[in-house]
C-alpha cells in the first residue's frame, strides 16, 4: 500500500538517526527548492560558485511544478533573464510533436481561442506561459544540470557568529556551511531562525500611508451573491456557526490584524478518459460539513440566479487536455481562515494544516460531484473531470505543493508598499520589475449583519510595471550580513500581493544569487554591494530593469473625456494584456481570456457636463476576438426616465480600427451615464481599452 504522500513531504523518509551526520560545504547554500531557488542556483553556478539546494520536500519547483501551470504575471514583457529562459524552454518542449500525448497543438490553441502557430500563440520570443506540472519540473531539473539538490531537509537550527550565518543544521543531522545563504522558501524559515525581523498578516493602512491594506470595509468580489444564514440552526446564533465560518468580529476598516490570505491547491485535472482518475473523498468525509455551500446554492436557485461552473472554480486550460483550477467566487477551493497559524507554526502543526487543506479541497470537489443538493448539470460537469493519472504519481496524484500565497514577510530598511505599486514611490536600486495587480484573496469568512460574508479580497489594476528595491531582499545589516531573501522579501501585505508571482520570484532568485556571488568576490556584506556593478551584471544577464512605455503616435491620442479600463468598475476576472502597443488609453487593455462567460463585465462611468456626446467604444481588434460583444449604454433623460441602448460589437473586424461609435446622445451632468461591456454569450476573447465621450462640437 502506498504511504500517505503527506507524511513523505513532512519528513517520514529521512536519514536514519544512526546514520553519520554529513557536512556539506559550498560557496552558496540555498534553502528552498522553489523555482526561485532553482533560478538562484543556476545563476550561482554560471558565476562560477559552488552551490547546493536543501529542499524541505521531495520535489523542486514549488508552485511552478506543483500545479500552477497558468502563469500569473501582469505584463510578460517585464520578465527577463533565467525566468524568461524557463518559459522559452517550455515553448521549445511543446514545439515537439511527441510532447502532445492526448491532443494536437492545434486543438489546444483553438480551444484557447488562439492561432495555431507556436510563435503567434505562445507570445514574444518563443515563450509559452502554460504547461503541465511534470514538464515544468523536468525543465527545472535540466536547467540545474549537475547542481546538487538534497531533498527532505527540515531546518533545525541556524548558527551565527555575530551578524553572519556560519552553518545550518537539519533535523537529520546534515550540516550546511557556506559563505552566503539564500532563503528561497515560501515560509521564510531560514530568515526567521537567523533572527531577521519579519511580520505576518495585514498592516494597518496608517503604517505606510496605504489605502488597500488591513481589514476591508467592503469586499465586493468573490463574495456571496445572495444572503446566507450562517448558523447551524437558521436564525439561532446560540446554535453556533456552520463549518468554514470564523467567529471574528468584523474589525475596524483599515486596521491591521494577523489574518493571512487564503491558501489552496492548484488542481491539475483532465477530461481525457484514458488519463483521468475518479474523484476521491477524503477520510471521514461528511457532506454535512458543506452545509454552507449547499445553502448558498439553494438560495441562488431560489432567487433565480444562473448556476454555472465558473461560479465554483477558475478554470484555465493546459496542454494535453489538462487544467489549472484555481479559486473562484464565494465558496471555492480557497480554505478561507484555516491558514492563519501556518507561517509561524512548527513542522508538526504545519502538517496538520496542510492535511486539513487537502481534506477541504478534496471534500469540496467531491461534494460538487456527488451531492444531490447540487444541480444535475454541475454534478455532471465536475464528474467529466478528474485528477490526471500522469501527474504527481508519488503524492497520490495530488499537487505536492500547497499554495502558500503569503507567509512571513521580512522587515528591512526598505519596505515595498502600495506607494511603489502606484508609482508614487520609486526604488532606485532596482533588481526586478513587478507587474501584477495589487491582489489579495479573502482572509476571513465572518458574520456581518446576521449573514455570512467573505472579507479581505482586493483586486486593483491600472499601473505599469514598477521597480523592486535591492534593499527589499537583504536584511538589516545588524541582523545578518550574508543572507538574501528573494521570496519572503520586505513588503507590505498589499504590495506583496502584487509582487508574489512565480516569474518574479525567479527573477529575484537570480538577482539574489548575483548579489551573493559579488559579495563573496568583494568580501563585503550583501548590504555593501556596489549597486552599479550589480545592475550592470543583471543587465548583462538579460534582466529587465527599466520600463519605458511605448511611444504613442499623436494621431492615435483620444479626444474628449476618456474613461480607461483601469478605472472601470469590474465584475469577474479580467486579465491585463502585455501588448501595450495595442492600447490607446492608459498603460494596457484587458481581456476575459475567453473564459468564465457570462460572469465578467466592465462598467465605464464618466463625470460629464450636460450636453450632446458622441460615445465611442475603444478596443484593439484581432482575429481571436468575439464577434458579438454586448455593449450597453445607460443614462437618463431630462425627466429622469431611464434610457438603455444596446449595441453588439464585432471585435474581429480590423476595418473598425478599434473605434466603434455607439451613437450620439444627449447626456445629463454628473455620473448618471454608464457604458457596460460584458462577455455574456460571446464567441471569442472580449477585450476593452476605454470608452470615449466626445462633445459633438469637437472633432474625434
């Protein structure tokens, strides 16, 4: 009988206590075999340094090889160096016919609404950003070459002499001695044991002058769409709360707390029958545990809400008929509130939290697939998918990496904050660019005004790639002189939510290794590295350190009052495009990824003076766009009567030039007019850049 994989991850397969303890001596020791750790090791070796990776688990790659096959990054043009090299190797792998076991490339790209040549479908410079987990791990292994990787290494103690780490000792007795150390874990365990300052949870907005940190006054996204009673006996608080609801009080909006954004597993499922395994219920599965979900579904049905699978998971198609499934909506794969103790927990405590997450997600999927309280079409859809037989073979076909979205965060001399994301503060000692939206999954599920409510989700777009400071990955010199921290870097909760993407972690890992090698050569603390020399080496190694927006053709500038996608009200999930040259307003445009149909919309609301306006919908046309995008203008007339005008826009037609006139209207003063774009019933990618309101006396 195969042992429970979780016990394997947690160290059941360790060197026998009677075995002789081994001492490993290198120039650079990397604790953590994440993709960031791999990038650091590759760079260290290329700079002629001896290096070893000590990894807690039994696999390398972390989330990159652990199910997160749909790469999250706001702007792919900001990715360079070893990180881009990895995605280039992914493209080369799938360029080979033998890489496609269960479908053709043409079928895959067609299903994604993309063209069928590798170059056009995958992106610039032959990169590809979606991949199977086992492919990612193999590529990372190939990139490491002969670099030693030691698995099953649980850190026990850190020995220091003054402000320098001398050695690490693992629970199995193995000792690692090095001149430089890199903490490439998601948890920041080496950093913490080395006595480096850190924080956990959400800071108060007042601490760094932010607006999106701390407890949220309102959480409109991934929220319950109908009222749901939270009590075991409906209407009776004395009966206690249903499972998966915390007893926390709502708290003061903007105040700090120790809540951590939710974790989950990124699921690699398949619909290919020959490769599909059945759904497996967790041990001691009890469908009554999911009473909150059942009530939510029943209340949705009772109020006439449409129930489709995108309400329950975010589905992204991977090669060979596989998926990357992520959290979506009010009740999904995020185990909200169950991870707050994880960052600072002991190994045994983390083991229980990890196992609880497995049981929760497996139970959730099993409930969707089998419960008679679910609509038939939902059960049938979930049953058409199952775990991929050829993935995660040694972990019971379940991802070997928990999605630790956030744990400890270092507090150094420079803290990345919301001000950096918005460009109000710019780091001069740049070692990487971050490009994703400011993003936090829900942190708590609580009771407010007698009903259940999720709290903590933030999704704020609308800014270009921005610099990450070198000082954010090095501790205060008084605390440690030979440690770099590329994952649990110095950042506030909300800024970390923008930075925390796997491609960026890989970039930071490479930058950390570069800095470590330079500090070895100079004999100086990492805090004293010559930044000019560091920057020159990063540029030499093809890192992207500056963001210069494409120059705009003055003839393409928009006239009148322009409402950009960045300031539009959003419903559902929209993706920022990296093709800036196609944008006419703001720093980018957005698209729906040709998914979650009927659940994504954008509402453009201008501030107008009363008058006649030509209204123009702005978007970049392309062959993969939808031909039937509904665009609805709503306003009021002089008598206060509601007016609604609907246009169906063909976004494939290049002849439009991406400027489609909705009509000329007499519009009232103020914010009484809106233009809403949705993906309901559409037959391709839906894109949006802006809506233009041109006074009729002006020329467009």
